[in-house]
C-alpha cells in the first residue's frame, strides 16, 4: 500500500471515530501482506480489533458507574470454604437468566461469609454482558432518599434506584434497624422494581427477622412478598473469611520471620 493511501485510510478511520482500528492499522496491514490475506480478511481483522476495544471501554465505564466497592469475580471465591453453598446454583445464576426473567437474588448469612463478594461477582457478570448495574448499601440508599425527601426531590432520587439500572445490588440489609419512614423508602424501591427489573440483596438476617429490623410487620411483609415472589434465596451457613484471614495473619506473626 502506498504511503498516500495509508495516510488517507488512517485519516478516514480517525474521522469515523475508529481509533483502535487506526492504532492497529500498521500491524494489521503487515499481517495481511505477510500472510497474503484478502481484502475481506483484512477488513474483518481491523473491525474485530475496533469492536473489541469498544467493548472493553464499555465494560470499564459500566463498572465505574455501577458504584461497586471492589471488583471480585466468581473465580476468586473459595467455594470449598463455604460447603453449605451450592456452587452449581451460583454458576447457574451467573448465566444471568434471572435478569431476563426479572427475578431477584437474596444472599443471606452471618457477616464475613462472602455475600457481598458473590453479589459483586454476579453484578460484574451482568456488566460484562451489557446490563446496567447500580450498587449501594441499604444505609447509603436510605440516607440519600431521606435527604431528597427533605429537599422535595424524592421522586427524582427514587429513579436512581428504580428505573436507571437493570440490576440493583442492595448490600447490608438488616445491619441497622429502620424506622417506619425509612422502611417505606425501601418498599417504594422494591415495589417499583417488582416484575420489572432485578435486585440482588445481601443480609445478615433471616427473612423471619425482618419485621424486627424494619419496625413494622406490615411493611416487612409487603417488601418480602415482592422480593420473594420471583427469587433465588441462598443461605450461607459458614465461617467468616475475614476471621480466617485474621487467624492466618496471627499465626504468621507468631511464627516470626524465616531464619
């Protein structure tokens, strides 16, 4: 390919916003010439690189906007440490069929057993497959909605948690008791998403304890009715990862540095 033709092609890719294709153009051209690729194979390789780069940017942006506190995948989850958890069920949920069916996931268990790790890992799967995700602790959501309510902007703020994401992850439900007014905010979110979009929820309380947490039996029942109607409930009865890591660290400290 002549230099003027190359420069014109690079300029056209730039004008079309195909920045990755422009970046890999010299390499792709050389590969096509070395291996005697035809025009179709050359164009296929060039566009494949561009699409791959755009998908990578989309996923990074989706993860950034999701508000997730960390990025952990199912590959790093120690299923052997939590034998009460059905690994096959978790992997089935990672297929994301629950999102297509507008179903919910409740991850229940004591602190430190990996509930948030699983919630984040499933949310990352969703981001990678083109779903919009929003992550929040329950306490953060309640405080944000209460502030918006006082400012007369509750309806606008509710949309952050009801319609702006296909998957809402609510972490740490039950760690702090809610007043009736605060529980009503959660009811509005759950009710608005009911049979429209999915929720992944983590809680250190069994569902039978929720009326005590919410301080109102009727509201707790209404929330559970909508959450559980189309749901997958995973109860993790195991030991704390954090306590295990602390114990291992203590053993290492006691052993001292190697001789």
